[in-house]
C-alpha cells in the first residue's frame, strides 16, 4: 500500500472515531479525497478530533448545505512519499 493510501486510511479512522460516521473516499490519479458528514451537535472532544485530523491533510475544508455539514480533506498523490 502506498504511503498516502496508508495515511488516508488512518485519517478516515480518526474522522470516523470523532464523528461516528464513516467517511466517503474518492481517489483519482492526483489525490485522495475524504468527506464525512458532521453531526448536528458536536461535543468539544469531537470537534477537537475532527480538527486534529483535518490539519494533517494537504488541503481541507467545510461545506454547509441545506441537508447538513460536511468536512473534507485531500491528500496529494503527486507528492513524494
């Protein structure tokens, strides 16, 4: 398994533990993107766990929709391992 794939697996586990939701994964030739639905009520420890995972990604963000909120992160596959 490539280094970035291992990293994505570990970060997906951290997001799942913090949110109680399984992250969705999409991989292209250039990146791995993880998205996770955020619960409507976040405890301080859940918020801290999500933020601790997000800052380990190459890019990250937050999307708010009418249906709820999503945190996302991307890992760049073009970076050397």
